[in-house]
């Protein structure tokens, strides 16, 4: 949003655009320190996405859109009327920052469509307007998703969420946490159980921070604690976000989501995925085609500064998994709700586009 910059970021002001500068709350530091990073070129935006300064699929897309605007300004300064060729290296750098969240590629493609319509004059104002629109539209979409998702929850219940799909992971308000916020406002949420989400601890650091900021009752639990919670008390829904939804309704999300979906099915608990349509990728037929990011094993071998595993220990660190569509009760988007998703229902939601 084009606005003034508060000194301390809040969940709903985690990405701000002000006088040609992108301000991002540094999510690596939260909740201990709430600080903005000031980004003035596309390379810095790409580095921030890769380093998890900004994370969460829609927020990555929003940041990348602003990154394209900065790239356009620099390309025009360097090459004048030849800016369209000069911008390509920055677009490639942004696209290479992380592989799984399709919102990144969706946002770059949307900016590319605008670039194709522009002439040789300075593209910066038009690119900024488009990035601001992507940001505002995502925030608005999340309000709709919140209302539609909350309407699916019949009675006051406890909810499990995994990772962080909140305001800071999006353009604002959140997807899964947007549903939880709207449901809480409607008196439908008893307590939220937030999985801590090893190894980056998005649940412990970010989801707990966001929900506590809003006064929504939240209990943190180890990722492995979900099964016993489901067996022992009245959890009505698991609600998560997504990084990419395939054309058949398979859902890529933070590692551990698939296990939660199996547990939910076993215990008769409903499983909701809340995501904007910019997360739906009709070009991948099923979840098997979704590229799953593998990060540095050191993220798992250590906790903060402390090494946990013995020297020489081998670790694998896939940071997303794929939940098959048959385990999903509802995909909630700003265009509507898809119950028990199938290829045909996803195609109908997207208006047949791309298939
Ligand atoms: O690795 P991250 O923190 O970028 O992963 C984020 C998630 O998996 C979220 O659940 C997903 O992007 C939805 S965010 C609205």
C-alpha cells in the first residue's frame, strides 16, 4: 500500500510501498523484533524472498510485483527506450528466488502482460500501479475468503492450523487465518491450535504472534501433537493455506500438511484449504508435477544457533508436501468454494480457462 511507514510493523502492515521503496517486515526476526527492511532494487527483493524475509505464497507474489516495478525503474535508467530487454535479467532473478509458491510466477506473469502493453517511455508509474493493484486485490480476496470459509463452519469449534497463512503471509488479513479471523468474529472459534511448524517455526513465531495480536485464543503445539488432540477433544476443522493447487485439486502446502489431512480423515475432522485463485495452477495436472523446494539440511540439523544432531548426521529438508484432493473437504477462494475438489470443479471455478 502507498502510505506512510509506521516505525514498527504490525501483522497487517508487513509489506508497504512508500515513495519508491518497498518496506518488508523482516519475518526472520519476529516475534522478538519487529523491524522493516528497506528494499530499493529487484535484486534485494529476490534475495529477501530466497532468505525468507518475506514468505507465504501470496506475500511472495506481492513482493515480486513490487520487485518488477523496481526492475522497470532501473532498466529505464540504464537503457532508456530499450528497457524491455534490460529488465529481463531482474525478472529471471525474481523467478528463481523460490520454486513452489506459484503466486510468485503468477505475479511476474501479470506484470509481464502489462510490460507487453507498454511503449518505450518510463514504465515505472504503470508498473507501480499494477503492483499496488495486485497487493490491494489480494487483501480484498482474503476478506471474501474469510467470509466464505467462516460460513462453512457450522458451530463453535476448535481449529488446527499449520504453518502461517496469516496477514503477513499475504497481502493482508490472511487466507487460513483470514477464515479464522472471520469465524472468530462470528463466535465460531473456541481455540486455535497452531502447529509449531519445524524447522522455520512459522506457527510458533508468526501464527501465535498474529493471533495473540488479535486476541484470538491460541495454543501452540508440537507438530506431532495433532493426532492426540484430534483423538481427545472437539476439533471441528483443520484450516490451512496453500502454495500451489494443481488442476485436479491436489494441494501443496508446508511440510506436514499431508499428514494432518490423513489424521483429519481418520478422525472425521473436516479439512479446509483457503487460498486465492492466484494459487491455482492449471498448468500442473496433479500434485506430482508441483516442484517441491528442498532447503539446506542445516535448517533441520540445528535450532537457531544450537546444533542438535550429531556431526555427520544426514538430513532431508523438503519444505512442502502434497495433499491429495480426495483428502480435502473444501477449497475456499475469492471466486467461491469448491467442496470435495475434482478436476471438473476446479475447471468450473476458473471458468474453463487454460484447459
Ligand atoms: O516456506 P513458507 O513459510 O513460505 O511456507 C508458507 C506456507 O506453506 C503457507 O502455508 C502457504 O504459503 C500459505 S500462505 C497464505
